[in-house]
C-alpha cells in the first residue's frame, strides 16, 4: 500500500493495540505450527514469526510513546 492509499486509512489507538495483539498471537501460532512441518519449511515459519514479533514490538514502542499510531506519524 502506497502512502497515498495509507493516508485515507484511519485507526484508533484501540485498533493499533488490537493489531499488535493479533501480530503477537500470529507469531506464537507460527512457532507452534513449526513443530508440525518438515525441516525444510520450518525456517520459513520462523522467519515469518520473527517478522510478526518485530512489527508488534515496533507498534508497542509507538504506542508507549503516546502516539496515535504509525499512520498518524507516530
């Protein structure tokens, strides 16, 4: 999504908190799923898990800084 498309997207602080919680849940779910897949596929799940958790961490920092979320320039 480009900046021009994102500018029309509005999300409340509660929305960003919910997105963060969903990313944390998804990261944990990917970790659990990694135990049930082949060794070749496992690193892909771990990579995606790491990306989800890193994004959730970035969102947490924005939220703790008192911003309304990244779409509002926080």
